C-alpha cells in the first residue's frame, strides 16, 4: 500500500444495517448458503483423474504416449465434449466444431514448428488460431504444474487454451474481433475455464473429479501462480491480469456461466480490471516496491483513518487499538496476529507477526505475503467491530464471508483515485489478499474466533463481492 497524494474524504461510504428490511425484495437465489460454494456442497473428496475410467483417444502429433500426453488427451476430450453440448445451450444458433490439431513437444528436446514458432526451449501451452491447434510442453510445463498443484493444474491450463478456441470459434458472439486486446481474450479464457471447472465439480466429467474445498483451492492456486507480475499494465500486449483479475474472471464463469464470459469486452475490462503499473506513489522502502512497513506509525495511522472514513456513516463507536500484543478476551477466542475483543471494543495487534506477514518473500527464501495481507487482516478485525456495533452476530455461519466481503469493500475504497484518507492500493496488493485468502488459516475470511470459511473459493468470492459492490451489498448477501 502507499499513502495517496490526495486525501479527500469519501462522500458516500455505505452504511451497515442489520435490520431485515435490507434484504427484503432481494431477488431469490441472490442470498447464498454460506455452507456451500456457489450453490454446490463444500466437499473435500478426491480431485484429479477418476480411477478405473478408460483413457480417451485423440490424434496427437509428436506425442510420446506418456503420462503427461494422456492427461492432456483426457482433459481435451472432456473439455471438447463439454463445449459441444454447452455452446448451443448458451449461445443460440451456435455450434462447437472440434479443434483441428493437437501437438505435444518436449521443451528440452527437439522443437516443432507451429503457429510460426519454434518450440525449442519454450515451456508453454497455447492455442493457435492460424491452424486451429492446441500445443503443450509435456517435458517441463505440464510436469511442473502437476508437481506443484496436482493434476487439476494441468487440466486448468489446458482448459484455458480451449477457452481461446471457444472464443475464436464464437467470434462476434464472444466479442472477439481482429483488434481485440490480449487482456480481453485472456480474461475470457479464464472465465470459460471456470465454466468447465464447475461442470467437473458437478461430477459430470468422464475423466476428472474436483472437490469444491481442497480441489478448487488448488485450481485457484494455479491461477494465482500464472498471474502477471505486480506492476504489469493490463494494456500491454500479452497481459493476462493480476491473480485477483484472473481469479475474478474464473469465478464469473464458475458462478454465472458462459454467457457472462462473452460479456467481457474492452468496456467491461476498463471498468473492472485492477492490474496497473507502478507509479510515483508506489515507492520502494526496502520491502519491495509498493510494500510499506506496517509497524511504522504513519501507515497504521493512515489505515485507521481509511477505516474510520469507510465506516463513518455506520454511526458505530470505533474500536480502540492496542499495539502491545494479544491479550485474553472475555467473550471471544483470540486470533493472531490481530484480534478483536467485543466486550472491550478493542483491536489488539501483534506487530512483529504482522511485519512478518507483511514482508514479501525474497527469491529463494520463505517470507510472508506482502503489506496488504497484514493491512487487510487488521481491517477484517475492524469490520468485526462495526458488525458488532450494528447488531450482527460475530460467529454465525456467514460471519467469515461477511468479514471478507467488508474487508473487500474497504479495499475497494482505497482503490479509487480520490482514495479516502491517505491509504492507496498499490499494484500487487490485491494478489496479496488472494494469497492470504487461499492460505489454510485465512484471518481475513474468519469470524471473531478465527474460524475461517472452509472454501477458499467462497472466501475470495466474498472479498471480491465487497471490492466490486461495496459494503451494503455485503450486508444484503451475507446475512443469515
Ligand atoms: Zn491465454
């Protein structure tokens, strides 16, 4: 985070109300069941290739008949079967023609010529519109993905490439033309990947299964891994989006289906995308560019101001902050490295541990996440104080999601050019939130006692809901 150059008070911070009238008249189906993920039961069963199912058969050029090629073939057979049925359903009058060529290569071995490209040394997977082909590196890329995140990571990446095939075949029906910028195509491909992954999660795929807990977490961790580096401009040729942007697009597809993906165009991207280059306000203060030392008074003060500003219309008495470590609380279990105690309306901070979380990992070393993860952890506890003051329970089934959503709403306010009271989002900040939300013991998406929402997908979705739609939407959607 940085301190913005303009400190303008926000005129329209949303009010929090617990009264039932807020949810009256909201469309049916709008209120999610917090025990589910996008309407599906949260499961922690197996994820990956189904056992005892015969392999699919596709004609692959230059393959070696090994495990990686078979994993790719089973994926591509299922994803094509899916789109063959889904395209006519989602896009009236359209049909899906299978992809014409599949090619495998080993980036460490002899290269092949495809799409005017020599694949020697190129660890990649790609769709080529010139000859309607999908090509993958079985030597380095696919095994690396499988080792790091499990076999569904390979399925994710190849489903993304098929997403490009889908968009090219749909053309204008998917808002694709000769001058469509990379970011639109990539965001659509991530979105189409989400549509397909839901079909697997619904157990409709022949070769794969995906649990909505652990399994879907690994898919989102794959999306995080293939993000653009912080500070990339979304307008750059080849831009794919930050992790937050990529996961958001994936979630649109998973939750809302293929028609939502086709709505992604330049105007939609300009409104929503968060990826931006560093600017003068994103200084390097020894923690990497855009990363502040959270124990410095000026940052804690700016955080406090931005939170008070974000919630000023709630009428709540703001909590006091104790920077001297975590102490026992009468009416809640304590959480670390920040905790909220309802009976004293106090937030307590363990600053050394917050600094650890707030320090990004250096190459080759284990580190924390980045400054925003630490700021957002504090913001999440602050939002519990506001929830308490406005009559919400702090430990019901929706408390974790409501907290993540309200933290996202605060983050959304710090992302405006007229960002409230000093704090301003830096490139990479939202990806740090995603990393914290996907970690085992996320505090941003946990209730007052530190009980985290069991699905990483649901955590990131709730944070995104707040970020994009503000705190009144959080209250409406995440109330029981
Ligand atoms: Zn792509």
